[in-house]
C-alpha cells in the first residue's frame, strides 16, 4: 500500500459507501503519481467507480486527469449498454425456444452496485441447465454466429462485438480434480432455484445467493491461484455480501470453503474488504484474521509478485512464460487447493494438449 493505492481505495469507498475522500491526500499526488493512479485504476477495471468517488472533488484534481477518467467512464458506459442489449436479445431468443438461460458473473453482479453501468463487464456468461448444444444452435440460427468449442468448460461465440461464453461447467474440471467435486455442488445449487430478473420486456435467470456465495469465491480463488485477480473482484464480493448476507447459510458455505482448502483465502478476501472497502465486519461470521497473509494477498492483487508480461507470440515462449508463472505462483496453489502442485501441473498441461488453442490463452 502507498498513497496512490490509499486514494484508489478511498475513491472506491466514496463511490460505494458515500465516504468522503481526503482532499489533502488528493492534492499531494504529483503528475507522475496521477499517471500511475489512472493506470492502476484501468488495470483493475474500476475507472467508472473511481470517477464517481472523485467527482465531488474534481476541482482538486488536475483538469486533464479528471477529463481522462470521465472520458474512460463514458466509454465504459457505452460498452455496458451494448452488453446489456446482447443479454436482452439472448433472453428473447432463448425464451422463444423455451431454453432456460442463467446469467452468471458480470451482468448479475453489476446489479448489486449503486450505479450498475459503472461495474463494467467484458463478456456474457450463460448456463443452460444441460441444454447447451440447443442454445448454441439457436444462437447460430438467430444470429449467424460461429460457435467455438475449443475451450474446456464452455463454448464461445462473438455477437455484436461481445464475447458470449455458454457454460456446461461453472469451473474448469479438467485442470483440478477438486474442481470436479466443487462443480457437483455448484450444479446442485443451480438446480435448487434461481431468481427471475426482468430486463426490458424480457426475463432472464440469475443465480441464487447461496450459489453466488460459493461460485464467486471459488471463481476468484481459481483466477488468483492461476494468475491474479483485480480490485474489482474485491468490490464484487463486498457489494454481494452487503446485499445478500442475510440470505446465505454461512455455516454451510464456510464448511465447504474449508472442505476445499480455500477458507484461509476466503477469510483474507473478506478481511481486506472490511479494512479497505468499508464492508461491515459482522456480515461474514467467524472470519479468522491473518494479517501477514492478508497483506501479501492484497499487495499481490495490487502489484503482482509475478509481473512479467505475456509474450506476444511464439508457442515456446508462451509455454515457458506460463510454466514460470505457474511455479512462481505455487504458494497461491497451496493456499487454494489441497492437491499436489506438480501433479496438477502435469494434469493441467495434459488438458491444454486436449484443447490446443487454450495453450496461447
């Protein structure tokens, strides 16, 4: 943490909680530090929320800085509207063909925010309750898109410039044995019930709070172990917990976290949200604090310990880069999984060979 990241979190607390930002701290940033501030906010996908947080004190910022933040926010708003339009069209064609469609992650999570269109999302993730092939055919017929099947746990297509991922699994079951076991729990929760959400004149399904309490944390943990997560993931967790805490069986959720060895990570994420985003500490019961682990995770989220850029080309260079990243992040693997690092590396490598296009992803 430094004064740049302090102001980043202060602006997010203002946007999400209405907490005032220290104007003296804002005034203390140099031109070089403002450049880093904007870069960091962009990297962590929180520019629109930062814009909300700083809007009230915009006169204290260099004019060109706020103009850039406001401009990037306008672009994000346009992209959000485009993606919501795709969700509406998706809801329409699936409804017309009597295929259930549940939206996971992005759009649904954005609804927990004070200003949903300021929680940007890059793609549309869907689940069709065992009817993925039918859903793919409907999209091909209605939209004339090409469906790519060369990814392990979902198919993909691009419509109106938006990537759509149709999931047959919520997590990648080919890379870790524990994911296959966790997947069974997620599918059971999905079948228990969803929420019907009205979007324009159409209806779409959204996950239940219990599903999201398991899925959002597992999804974050998997990304963290493999590479990194962003500050936006922290904001998602904070907003979700504040909205749904009373609808979650925390005893069962935390027992599952512990069963899959992700309890320490989950506790650290909740603790970081309490300390830096102003989440009410009482909303997640029985958090076990570990200051050293929390600090390492937060610092790694902000500035990754393995920060080498991915090579832009060359299969061998990419494979070597991924191998070094994997073993550099082995401490994260041990934090998240209860499986052998070496065995998982072999298993994951084999899974990439089965779907060769994923090697370069």
